[in-house]
C-alpha cells in the first residue's frame, strides 16, 4: 500500500495567517491527490482533487499544489471556520490511503 | 442537494454481525460508484470498500482488514447502499461513513453511524 505522511501533525496559527500543510507519498502518485477538512464530530468535507483543483463552493483561500510524491495544502488568510483537521488521500491505486491528519488549532 | 444518511450502527459483541444502510438522494444513485470509509475513535480515515454502478459491472473491492468478512451491496430501486459486517472484531469499532466514490476520491459524505464492537 502507498503510505501518506502529513506534516506537521499539529499546527498553531492565528486568524489571518497563511498556513501550509505538507503531504508526502511513499511512491509517486502523479497528481492523484485529494484533500479533506474535518471538524470534531462531523463528517469530512471534500476540498480539493487532482492535487490542485478546487471543489465547487470551496473558498478560494484554499489551494493545493504538488505532484509526484510531495504536495501542499495552503490556506491564505486563515478564518475562524478553518480550524479543523485536514487529511490528504491518494487515489492512484487501491486502497486509497489517507494521511494521518494535520490539526490546525488556534494559537 | 446530495444527501447520504447512514443507519444501523450500534453495539455488537465480537464475532457478531451488523448491517449498515445508507439512503441516498439528490443525485442519480444508480450511476454512482459508492464507498464506505471508517474512522476509529480518535483516529484517522480508512477506506473500507467500494461498489461500482451496475452499468460499470457492479463489482466490489475491499480493504485487506475487512476482506472476506464485509460485503457491500446496493439496491438501486431503493437508492440504498448496504454494508453487511460479519465476524466483527473489536478493531472494527468506528464511525462508518457512506460516500460517493468519484474516480477514487470521496466527494459526498453521510453523517456517519457508530459501530461499537465490545463484549
């Protein structure tokens, strides 16, 4: 199985900050990467597919980049609603494995 | 608006069985590939399995930890997805989410249903 590793595990930030989360794959996954946001007690919400394509309705302050084995999720001007846990997921091959998550908390 | 509503979770003893259901609306269910994804308490996300649409041959695929014990099926006439779970283990304790499966990623999610396997 392809292993996905996110860093950092926890990130403390303030409203208005620019934050970046990194996701690394154990082998090349081209651009077959998705990002999700999850708030406590809620289902994950789909944000980005194919590494950089924003799902309809997702605010433009979210962006994704990367290819191969290294990817980033960037949130420009962090908003109160953005404090959550973020997961990356590869879908180049089954099983579609997830990273362990990055919790973005209030500084 | 896409809606996925899971039901059927609960407390079951190790070795027991449970069937989860997921009612779908707001999209053409019969054309959709569907997946189940689970999340153990305080842990990350784990894909459980998927079923293709009948027009794409309707086959299923499962993650190694559940293969041979879990079965995904669908009733397109009722817009319902199922997850039959047999020989349950304590490590199957999790919130189970029904999702739409679009070329490998999970676009729409239900609210989840909690399965607790404990004696």
